[in-house]
């Protein structure tokens, strides 16, 4: 499996949709979709104060957004997860990795939200049609695309190079006027994580491996990704190369190196609940897989890869705690 790379590392690989003359005209005529900062000031005067947000790029540029955004476009899985966790239903989303729409674990919550793009980048015209008053741009790094989005509505890059879901949730909370809700969510998560860590008993500090399987083969999750941060919160060790930072989102392995996914416990998933999930049955028949210690000890658990091995987010983190509790706490 070829490793995923974030949009920030692919830069020029992101689609750069052109803005047509008709689209620019629509922007000019539709304040709710494409107002300038001056127009936003006029609209806000006497109706609501505005919030100035420094986004995740680390620059000193501050993005002006409405105090209580009502029409939010979420351009990453993490943005969608965070918005829904804070009680805000976006008016547009981008499809998750390996998905035609929202990530599988958010499908029910997001079933009425239209798709306005893919992992490779947003469809600018669809974003305009959504008439957002704020755009959560995830880890989008293509300056040309960002410039187009900023003509539509205030645009906040929510995910920095660490891909830390907690920091992204806090920034999203500030942007959406839900800072208190974000802090409460994080406090509740911390309480649940601490309780799980205590309840692990003699499994506390065990080595936990996380892998993904698809038609392209097996891939292992290393440091610098969502799931590794959650496991760190629980005090787990990681086996072998999973202690090292990967070059991409995941690291492909051959069957000859399948021992790299072994550990005291193994959690393995797929992004596709259909085809890829069926392939897991084929993996289970391979001698190299059957020889893994975690498999022999019946410590191997199949999980939803859209929660465990994709970009992640607030609700994904909580669901990971639930999966671990079910598997490891007796």
C-alpha cells in the first residue's frame, strides 16, 4: 500500500480548480457566500461582534469570522468530526479517505450534508453553492486554492503539522463560537482516558500495534498520526518501527515483514467496510499472520479503519477508547 501523504506534503498535488467568470460574478453578488472583509464589517455592525482567529498555519494573519457561524463548510474529516461533536451540522463536507462521502463512523450524523470535495481538494463551485459563512480548511496548504476559498468566506486552516486533534478541536471551537463546548469535550475525554488507563490492570503499558489492510496489502501506523496520539494518552508501548515517525500517513509492509505489526495486542482495520473487510479474511489465512504472537494469544481485533487509521478527530478518539475497553478490559 502506498503511504498516504497529507495535503501539506503534497502541495502541488492538490487539485486547483479554476474560478469561472460566472462564479466570480456570483461571489460579487452573493454577500452571504463571498463577502469581503469590509462587507463583513458592515454586515456585522450592530448585529454581532466578530471573532478574530489565528489559524493553524502559525502566521500572524488573523482570519475574521462571524461570532456565531451558522453555515459551515468542513474540508477535512477532522473538521467534520469536530463540528458535529460541538453540535454544529456543516452545510458541506469533503469525502473521507477511501469514502464516497463522510467517513463511515460519521455517516449517520452526516447523511444530509452534501459533498463539496474530496481528499485531493474542494470543488470550488460546490463550495460557493453551499453559501458558507465560514470554511474550515483542515490541513489544506495549497495557497492558490486557499486564495479562492477566502474569496468565498472567511477560511480557517484548522490542522497544523502535528495533526493534533485536540488543538484542532480547540481552534474549531473558537472559530464556531463553541470554545466552552470544546473544552468540555476534552475534559470528558481526559476523564474517560484516565479511567480506561486505570481499568487496564495488568495490561497497562502493553505494546499495542495498529495496522490497516486493503487490496494493496498491509500498512502499519507509526508516530505522527492520530491513533498514535490516542495510544500515547493511554500509556501504551508501541512495537518496532511503530515507535518511529513515518514518512507518510502509513507505512506499507510486505508479507515477509508482517512481524512489524505484531505486539501484545493488534488492532487492524480497513477503510472500506465491504471489499477491504472481506480481504481481512484472506489475510487471516496467511501463515505469516497466523504466526503473530497477538494472533496466537487471541489478542487481535478487527476495527473500523475510518476511525482508527485515517485522519481522526474528537469523536473518533472517544470511539477508540470504547474499542480498547471492549477488547482489553476484562
